[in-house]
């Protein structure tokens, strides 16, 4: 479990293809604190640390993960939002995040305001029931509040700290981001679906 509060920015150092899997070496300020077999959120995707070297760690994404996320677009130099698992005696500053991306969304608009930024994303309409106005959504692993919701779009407002300390600074129009919808909303939606079919 994660909270959607980004700890560190990593940078992709190298990429290795192994059959249908892809492994990434990521350099970051927290890599030297990680352990083999530890789960770490990378742009909102929970990946297991499989190798370590000085200030870098290696993770592997399987075909299912690559299909549902933007990891297949990563290149050397890509900035990655990193968060270690939540500690049970810590504060939940964001919201409950599983690290299981539901889909990707495309940035269709970005504008700079007086002291903040606003991003608008377009997502597959089949997920429309999972968003509510002023509800929580995870974008590249960042816990954010969404607004201006339609059946396939939502907007988020970004404060300077978040912009400077996450890879939203590198997100522009047409870029893909990973989306995880609120887990509670998914359970409620599933319950309602089952009620309708019973």
C-alpha cells in the first residue's frame, strides 16, 4: 500500500528487454536505502526491486504491466516518481493507493496559472463511474484531487511544491500518464454492478 505522496524523483539509467519483459535501472536518492524484494511505486506502478548497485536499483515489468501503463514509453533519462510502501505507524497524507494502475490517460491540456498549474487528462470512458468531483485519483503515483469531471476527462490543480518534486514538470500535451482510481470507489462500483445482475 502507498499514499500517493512522492518521496523522490528517479531517472531511468538503462533499459533491458528480456522476452516480453522489460527491466529498468533507476537512479535515485533513495535507491541506496532499498532492499531486494522490496515493493516500490514507480509512477504509481508497484514494482519489486530485483537488484541494487550504488545509488541505483533494478525493477522488471511484465507484459501485463506494460500493457496497462506508460512504462513501455520510458527511455533513458525519463523522470520517475518514486514512493516506498507506507509505514503502518505513519500518517496517511494522500489516500490509499495500491500501486496497481487501472489504465493510462493522455494529457490534453496544461496551463500555467498565477502560482499553480492545471492539467486536464482524457481517459477511457468505461472508467467514468470511478471518479467523483473533488474525489481522489492517482496520476503517475501522485495522490491528487480531481475536478471538472466528464465521462472521459478530469482536471487537477498542482501546487509549486508538487510540480517541482514530481515528474509532472515533464508532462506536456499528448503525454501518457498512469491512472489508479480510488479503491473505495472501485469496491462500490463492483457492488452496484453485482446488485444489478442479481
